[in-house]
């Protein structure tokens, strides 16, 4: 027995204690148990990191979970470089957000419930990243989805919140559908679902093709794409991205923890974890890269025109996740994971700042009704500004390093679509900078546009909220420094560290080209910031004019390309229509029930006919009796 | 010598007439009398057989048939009386309580 | 020849009277024709050496049962009944069935084969007298059915009284 | 003679299990109608005693062999070679336990909801239990048939006497549907009896080899009985009516045990007796299963009645069971058996829960509900556990079963695996939608002020929650019962009938 098992099980214990005793006994003290548990996990995660840094790896089973015929799977843990990075990200963000929530959720009626869900989430997420086989990964995968469902629908009395929770779960199920099939194909191919044998044998099947639903497909492409389906759902990529913006119905710490820092990056983690499989299929990688790039661009354009504070950040998250997939798709897994790691800090920070703003504004989310908040909330303003600079790729901040590494490897890598996705990525960098600063300017600068009452109420958030902001701010600034590229005099430590798990993506280009890529990305970032300054600070009447000028485009963007409406129109409504009118109305009622009720009814009708013979008149009976005698006599005679 | 078949033919004729009456008359008393007619037709057969087979058992049978007929007439007519009292009719086509 | 003539008379009369019985509109008339019919049947019995049976045919049938019928007919007020149609709606079916059955029985007569003859030939009966022979048989071999017959009559008496008596006003 | 492991303890445990509930029923007969409490107490005591008596089966079961265990055999009608022959193997043992457990819960849940003819109700319940145990224990086909039919009577009464407004129609439908099926099975049994040399012994019948055409005809005759019970796709329409009209206890027994018997019949009779026909008919059965999964699921999306929705979800879930069974591989069959158990637990629990809230609101219309989670938080927590188990979330029992089934089905036919996996999506859709409409959103006027679960209801739901997580987290505790039996079954199905090596294995 190893202390690693405690990393996930501490939060699990906290969940159980809170859910059982929370409502009656713990109430306002529920957070202590959760925070202690997750802090304990953090400590253990750090020790695991030290162990791995010292060159040790662990891969062992705890107990056999399912055993059926040749199918055996255990609950077990794999602790390697990728896992510890995820462990650090998850436990750090989780701990800080737990602390933040103490202030944010103060006085809420479901206080204990909130913390027990957070603990359960932490447990599931840790099970996910620590798994040593696909099924346990799936376990954590669904577990985080469940917590996401609970937490999005936390304010369950609101219809929109419960709708959003349900939507998140069901949309994710579409992705898991493919993921599950992927696990089946893996088992049928390799005879096991453990990472280690699967990845070591994957090379043997590099050129294998297999029959799938009547088509001959390349085996590794098939597996990779099926697994990628899961990633698409969980990481909100096109076309399953629709749930994430709606998920903002949940409390803001949840958005920060689940829908920015950890859970949504699970898809990236999956692709990175399965890099030995993905690397064997050029097609799959191309799909991943293009999906990522398209999603990234697509979400960024929507983000340009939204007015909901959290939704803008949500679209930014979708966009950044696309970036990570873009990285994985060009073979730069470590760059993707690196971006995952830096993104966790600055995006969690953005969300928590947004939560702080909401706290001050009394739940108001429309940025058009804010303004000049920096005067009232200096800490929030400052930290959010840093986070925005980080996401915009300001040189020296965390986001700069990871974004630059991705763009460079996309540009210089061997991928056939590398140049294309680099171009898209650069465009996204511009858009990201623009909408991030649009947000900053509209929220914190200019004049306050809300009601008088709100203005009166404005205040900086309590310590329990601002301290995590400041800590995360340190992460948003400094987390990139672990991997300064060679060209800037660093050693790219992160990529080196990940090399045993994720391989090493080599860029093939000159130093000049590398400088150029970096310069372009930095300058588009500044251009975006500048444009936002121009449009929202110097010429604040301009955006309204532009949106009038291009009202059609604006409407499409504002309505998120009508994707939700499209799904409702082609998928949901027809299904329910078919259920109501065809299955219940025709098949069940008219066909099956017609037969089922028809047989006894026809027997009844026949009997009713037969009943008429019983006239009750004795002469009729007597006549029939005599006729019977006649028949008998006739038979006897004719024999 | 009159052959047996003549008697039997006579018996059959009377029986069928009785049967015809039973099946067709509406008046329940006449139906009842038709039934008596049929019994008598059988009696003729019995006596004829008894004579030609030189066996007295035919007589015994007739004896019993007459006994039963007497009992039947007593009960049947009592029923008819009760029926008439309740229904005010002796027409069988107005009695269809057994209708299904 | 004389025998055949006698028989022909009785046969024709019996059939004719039977038809009259079943076709008369008025039940009283039917009962009257039936009385005549029973006498003719009794005559036929005499013709077949069955004096005892002929006697009870007259005494029981004609004397007791028919009187009973007559009483009932008179007890019931059948004026309206007589006015209506004589035959039920389904009379052709009745005619058809009984007619065909008659033909069937007639056809069957041809295949009759006489079995072994018993010991009560006319000479035996004559020497022993008919009534004594019948009585011996009835009180020895058929004692038990005889007793049952008495029981049936008892039941009939009780039943007739119970059924026919008017309900007492309670 | 085939080999079995006789019951050596000197204590006829299976017979006792069958007799004990009957004894309870007989005892209730003598209690005065006015003494309601005593009737309920006797019912409860006897159901608990039966459950306690069934626990040794769980503990003493030999998991290393496929042979029949705890076997008892006595002559019944020697002239026809019918025997009173009982025994358990890895397939049936768990269902006996499920039956005894569920009966206790049904007694508890009916404690207050049954107000009229209490005495008769508990008698029916106990007789039902006895018949259910009998069905799972019988090793003599005629004995099986007797128990199988005997089960109909108490169930018919439960629905027809204590049911909802449309109960007579539902009860008749249930009765006739199942009876028509069983009669065909009876014909099949008689054919087997004469063909195999005048025996009803299931183990001996298994040894005989039947010509292929005859197997096919028998397969469909058995299909009629078992498919109706399951219920498989085109013959499922009795289930929604029966479930909707039945009282809570009736619905629970129906969902938890009764409809398992169809699948059990396939496993116990169709597959080992008619291996060639089974293999030949696999595509048809897989197709029907897939249709049931999707059809049942999609219909659930349009339901407005709480119980009806869960009833149709049963159609979908039982589609998974038959899918697994007819995948004819280890994962599929073990998953199928486990899923039978799971479905019994989960759907049973769902009906228990619906019964609990129905007792308070007296409405089954989903539109009347809303916001129950605010009023009854403990109840809501229990219900979400059942909901999640129903949609197969990992760590609940539903996941293990569905995963193994889908794996097995995917192995057997990719199309079947892929299509039926969509059932998982649909399942999440209708269950979560249901949960949302009932528990979330604003508190509706009908549920305002309801009291949360009382102790009795808590006790009734708790075992289900424990089982859900037990099977979900450590399914091997249950899967291990099945391994040898399922292995043996698959060998039997995949061999030509009556091959020498198979005979050697059995004899």
C-alpha cells in the first residue's frame, strides 16, 4: 500500500463525511473537511512530484475491479511525469478554489452540498489522471462529468441551471459513446485495457487495418479517433462545444475549477496520454489539429461580441482548449500539456476574478452594465489584468511561453497542416487579446453603467477570496518560467521532463524563423490589445456602429452561429416528435396494441355473434336438438 | 298377420307428428300434449316389440313410462300454472329468460 | 285379411287423431281428440295381446292424465291466446326436421333383424294369464324400479302441490 | 445419471425457502382481519426469516464448479417421471437472494400504502415470494412450469385488486399475455419430454441431442414464453400498463424479479437445450434487443407518467440483458446476468421511490412535480443514486453490467455494439430529464410541504443503495458466482449438440 492511493481517497472521504453529516451537523463548517482533505492531497501530490523528479515511476494495481473471462481490469495507479503534472495542476487549483469558495459561497443554503461536490469532483479528477488503464480513466471521466452536472445545476431551482447541467451531461455522453467504443476496440485488439501493454504493443499494429461496420479502416486511426470523440465532448470542441458556455450557470468557483482549469482539460490529457497511439496515425493527428484550430478560431469569434462576463471567459476557454488540441495535433504533446498547465492558472484566475466582480455586483454578469470597477476593487482589477496579459501572450508571462511554443512547433513541425493551423492560431492570438481586453476595458474602465444601488454596494471581496486570487496570479505570471525556450536562453525543461511519456517534438527551422514566429504572435497580441483600447476607450461609440453596419454578422456571432438551434432542430425535436407520434402513436398504439387487443376483441366479437344463437326460446333449442338427432341418424344410415 | 314393421311405421308416424307439434306449436299446453303423444308412440313400439319377441319386458317398460308420464304431467302442469300466474301467457315465444 | 283391415283402421285413425291433436287452435278440442286417440291406442294394444296395458292406458292416461290437462286448460283463461297464431315462426324448420327424421326412421326399418325370441309366447301367457305373468315379473325382477316409481309419484305429488299452490300472503 | 452436488447439510434449505413464505401466508389466514398490525408483522417476520435463511446460500455456495448445488430430489408423480427436484447454480443463486430481499422491501413499502384487504395483500405477497424462489430453484421442467404459472396468480391479484383505476385491464393484459406465451412453452416441454425419453429432468434433457428443425421450433415456442416475460420488443406492451396500474409492491416485484425470469429462462432452457437453434437465431435476437434498447429509450423521452417512463426504461434495459445473453461470449453473458441483477435492484429501487412519493402526492403525472429536491433533500439524494445507476455511471452497478454487455455485444457484432451504445446516450437523456422535471426547478404546489423520508422508508431504500455501490465498486463479489457456470454454458452452446466431450463434461 502506497501513499498515492490517499491522493484521491482523501477527497473521497471528505465527500462521504460531508454528504452524510453535512446537512444536519456540519453545516457552516463543512468546508474545513474538504479543504483539509484537498490540501492533504496537494502535499501528497508534491511528494509524488519529488519522487518522479528523482526518477522513480509507479504503476501498480490496488484491487481487481472487474474480471470476466479474458477481461480483467483493476483500480490502479500510474504515476509518471504526465500524471504528476496533472496532479499538481488539479490539487493546486482545487485547493485554492476551495479556499476561495469559503468566501464566495458564504451563507448559501447548500453550503455543505457545494463542498461535498467539490470534494467528489477532486476525487474523480484525481482518479482520472492517476489511472493506469482505460476503464479507470473512463470511471474518472464519467465521475467528473457527474460532478459537473451536479455543480452546474447547483442552483437547481433555476430552470436554466438545471437545463444546463443536463445538457452538459448528455452532450458529454455523445463523446463518451465514441470513447467507450474506442475502449472496446482497444480490448479486442490488445486483449487488455492497461496503458502499459497497449502502448508498448501499439507499434505492432501500426499498419494494421480492421473491418469496422463494414468498412476497412486503419486500426490506429480508428482507435485514436474514437478516443478523440471523448475528448471532443469533455473538452468542448466542435461540434460538441455547446455545453460549456451554458455551464456558466454554475457557481463561479465551479466554472473556474471544472470548466477552466481541470475537467475540460481532461480531453487534452487523454490525447497526450494516448500519444503513442495518436502518433501512429497521421490522419488522426490531422483531425485533432484541425478540430482544435477550427474550434479555437470559431470560439474566439463568438467571444468577440458576447456581453456576459462569464460566457466570454467560457468561449475563451473553448478557444484555448482548441489551442491545446492544435498543439497535440501537430505532434507537440508536451507543448499542449504545457499550455494546459499555464492555462489552468490564468484561466482559473480570470474566472475567480469574474466571481469576485459578480460578488461585488450582486450577481450581475452583463459587462455593458459595469465599468470603472478598478476604483472599487483594486486587487481584483490588478490580478485580472495580469491574467489577461498572460492569456494575450505578453512576453514573460506564463501564457507567452506556452503559446509561443505551440505556434513555433506548429509552424516548424512535420505536420502537413502545420502552416495552416499556425496561421489560424496566430489569428486566434489576435482575437484573444482583443476580447480579453474588451472585457477588461468594459468592466474596469470608463464610467459605471449599472444602477445606483449596485454602485453603492460595490466593494472589494473578502480576504478568503483575494488571497487565492493573488496566489493564482503568481502562477499566471511565473508558471511559464519552468520552460523557457532555448532561443531565449532557457532549457525548455518542461518538454525535457515530459520526454519519456510524450516524446519530443522537434521544430525544423532556423533561429530567424523562430524569432519571426515569436515576433508575429507578440505583435498580433499587442495589436489586439491596441484595437480594444481604440474601440472601447478612445472611441466607445464605435462598437455599436460596427455592429449596426454588419448586423447580419453580428447577429450570427451573437447567437453563437445558431448551433444550439440547429441541434434542437435536427436532433432533439425530431427525436421527441418521433417518440410521441410514431413510436407511441403508431407503433405501440396502432400496430402492437392493435394486435394485442385485436385478438381478444375479435374473439369477443365472434362470441357475441355466437351468443345470438341462444335465443332463449325453447323451441329453437328443441329444433336444434332434433336436427342433431337427425344428423346422427343420417350418419348411421349412410354408413 | 300384420308385420312388425307396420307397427313401427305407425309408431314413427305418431312420434314425428308429436315432435312436429312440440317444435311448432306456441301454446305450451299443446306442446305438452305433443310430448305425451311422443311417449305414446314409443309405447306402441314397445308393445309391438314385446308381442313379436314374446317378451314381457316391453310391458314393464310401458308400465313405467305411463307412471313417469303421470308424474310428469302433474309436475309439468303445475309448472305451467305457476308460469301462467307470473307471465299471464301460455305462449312459449314470449318466454326467453335463457337468452344469452 | 281381417287383421290387416283392423290394423289399417286403427293406424289411419291414430295418425289422423294425432294430427288433429297437434293442429287444433283450441286446447280443449285438442284434449278431446286426444281422448279419442288414447282409446284407439288402447284398442291397438288389445290387438297385440296386451290387455293389462290397454286397461291402464284407458284408466291412467285417458282417465287421469287427460282430465288433469283438461283442468289446467280450463283453469287458464286462454281466450286471447287462442286468438293469436297457432304456430311459432320457426314452424317450417320443425316440419322439415320431423319430416326428414320420419324418412330416416322409415329407411332404417328395412334393416331390422329380429333377435331371439323370449319365453312368453301367447300360449304361455294364456296358460298363466297376462296380469299374473306381468305381476310376477314386476314384483320379482323389477321390484326395485317399481319402488322407485312409487317414489317418483310421491315426489310428483309433493312437487305439484308446491308449485301450483298460490303464494300465501305473509 | 448426471452429476450434482447434493445438499449434504441434512437440512432441506431450498424446500424450506419455498415453504417458509407459504407458512407465513397460512398463518396470516388465521389472523383476524381487524388485527392489521399483526398481519403486517407476520408478513415482515416471515419475509425477514426467509431472507435470513437464504443468506447461507450466498456464503456456502461453491464458486469453483458449474454443477448444481444444494440439490434435493424426491418423487412427485412417478408415473410421469416428474420429480420434486431443486438445485442452484451460479446463474440462479443470486436471483433467489434478490427475491428474498425484494420481498422484505415490498412488505416495508406497503406498510401504510395498502389500506384495503391488508390480509389478502400480504398473503399474495408471500405466496408470490414462494413461487419466485421455486422458479429459480426448479430442476424439473414440470415443477418449473408449475411455479412459473403459480406466480401469475398472486401477481394478477396484486395488480387487479390493489392497482390503479385501470387495473382490471392491466391485470387481464398481463395475465393473458404471459399465459399465451407459457402455453406454447408447455407444448415445447411436452415435446422435449417425449423426445428425450420421458423425463422432465432439466439436466437429463440437456444431454439429449435434438434435430435442428425441432430445435428451431422449440426455440420459438420457448421464445414466446420468455420474450413476453422479459419483455422483448414486439411483445412489451403489457409492461407499461402493468407497471402503471400495479401497487408499489407489485411494480417492484414485477421489475425486480418477475421480468428477470424471461432472461433466466433463455439462459436455463433455450441456450443449453437448443444450442444449434440458439446460434442460428442469434442475429434475430440481437436485432430485437437493439430495437428494444433504442425503441424503449426513445419512447421514454415522450412519457408524461412517472411509472410509465420507468416501465419503458425497463424495456430498454432488458434489451441490454438479452443483448448480452445472446452475444454468446463470456463478457456478454456475465454482463447480462449481472445486469439482470442490477436492473432488479435499480428499477426496483426506482419503483420503491416512486411509490414513496406517490403515497404523498397521489399523482403520477410528471408535470405535477417540480422542486422536490428542495422539499425532500434526503429522498432526492437516494433518487439521484438510482438515476445514476440506471444510466450506468461508473462506480454504480449499472456501469459494470452495461459495459460488459456492450463489450460482449461489440465482440459478437459491431453493429449491435455500436447501435446499442446509443441507448446509453438516450438513457442519460430521459433519466436526467425526468430527474430535472421532478426534483429540480421551482417547487410545485403539489409537492410543497411534503415530509422527507421516514425511518421505515429509509430502511427500505438503504439495501438498494448498498448493493448499487457494492456491485459497482467490487463486482467480483457477484461475478465470481457465475464464472464456471457461464463458462460451461458457453461451451455447451458453442458445441454441436450432444457431442461426446460435452457429455463427458456433464456426466
